[in-house]
C-alpha cells in the first residue's frame, strides 16, 4: 500500500517541478535604435552571426577580395580560395566582412596555407 502512495507522490512532485518556474526569458536578439544608427553610419548592417545568432554590426572591409599572402595585407584575414594543403605556398583574398569569421575557413599567413578551422 505504501509503494503506490509513494510512487504517486514522487510523480506529482516531479511534474510540479516541471510546471512551475522552469521558463527562461527569451534572448534579446533585437538591437536598439542607437545601435542600428551607429552601425548604419559605419556602412554596416546588423545581422545575427554564429551558432548563438548574436546580433553584430557587419561592416564590409574596404579591401575585400584583394589578393593577399598574409594577414597584414588585409584589414581582416587573408583567406584561401578553395582548399589548399596546409603548409603549402599559397595566396588568398582579403576577407569580405566579419561574417566570414564563422563556418570553416583556411587562413594564409606569410604566403603559407594554415590548417582549416571551423567556428560556430
């Protein structure tokens, strides 16, 4: 007799724990007007980036698409075009904008292809 009563009580407490206080406030992905205005003034746009979809100001790099062999040739990263064997001599292009910091990419540094990295 005690076992069914104890089981029933435990089940009730478990369900009550799930029903109350378990909600979380939604993440704020909207930007305020001053943020939008400041981003637009820099020539950018607010976009959700990465796995967390955090809203960031994405400003195109002035040298986007320019041929490069090292990071110092660019305002962003020097990225490989296609897949190149790590350690092989290579040239690349300057990164378009901050959105290319996410996903898989291969940097070129000192005229040498680096390993491919993937960032969420």
